[in-house]
């Protein structure tokens, strides 16, 4: 019986795509994921700066909404990629 959680192994652990026999396409949403992470970090830092500066509540809400949207998009992107 094979162990699906074993890191070392036979041909099932090759880089070949299991359905097509070729390597998966490069890119695969990597630019989107990078952009989402960048926006998430910028919005989180913006929220921190707004807190230190004593900015209005609207600034905190805007930064929080952008951060939450990025988290949701990253989770959705990850779950879509697993299929």
C-alpha cells in the first residue's frame, strides 16, 4: 500500500502533471497572488500608520476592508488552485 503523505517516492512525485504528462503551466496566477499579497501588506501597514497618526475612523475602515478583501481573494485563489 502506498502512503500519500510520503515525500520521497516513485513516479507519483514527479513534476509531471498527472493528467497530461507535462509540467504544469508556469505562472498559474503567480502575478495575481503576488499583487494580492502586496496590496494586503500595504493596507495593513496603512492601517498601522493611521492608528499611530490618530487618523479618522473612515481611514481605518477603508484599510480594514481592503485587507479583508485581499485575505478572502487569497483564500479563494488557494482553494481554486487545489482542484
